[in-house]
C-alpha cells in the first residue's frame, strides 16, 4: 500500500503510522467519490474524475501488493487484486450509466473498517 501513499498522500508528518496514512488516503478518495456521486447528474465530469481517482487508488494498491517484498499474506493479496479488478470493471459500467457507485463505496468503507480495526489507533 506504500505505492498508494506515494501517489495520493500529502506530505504527512513522520509521526504518522503507515496504517493511519493509508486510512487517510482511502478515506479522502472515498469521501470525494461519495460527494461527487450526489451531484453526478449536474456535474458528471467531476464525478468521472472522482471515479478515476478511486481507480488510481486501487491500481496503486495492486502495484504494491504484487511486489514480492510485500509482507501481506497471499490470500489477502489475492483479495486486493480481485477487488481492484472488480473496481475497474464496475467503474466502466458506472461511466456508461449502467451501474451504481454504491458497491465501490461499500468496498472502500470495508477496507477502512479493516484498517481501523487492525490498527486500533487510526
């Protein structure tokens, strides 16, 4: 997930934990996506930008987990790759106005809950 941080995180103070930084990045992208979805019909370009930012986040997460040096368990890595693939396909359907953004928001929120639960200090 360090690649996601490099691509998205603002220059965070060195006292922040990696888990807290990951949480903040995902929370920011999720909030932006939720906010833009509310006004999607009025401002579709902003909504599309938020969808693209979410897709970049998931791409960065996959790049990080497929790194042989990444210490996450293989099963968790496989789940992240699957979710990224789902996100990419579902985003295309949303952009064609054939699907709802809710599954993407639910996935991101589940990841945030997992980071918060495991970290306990997020």
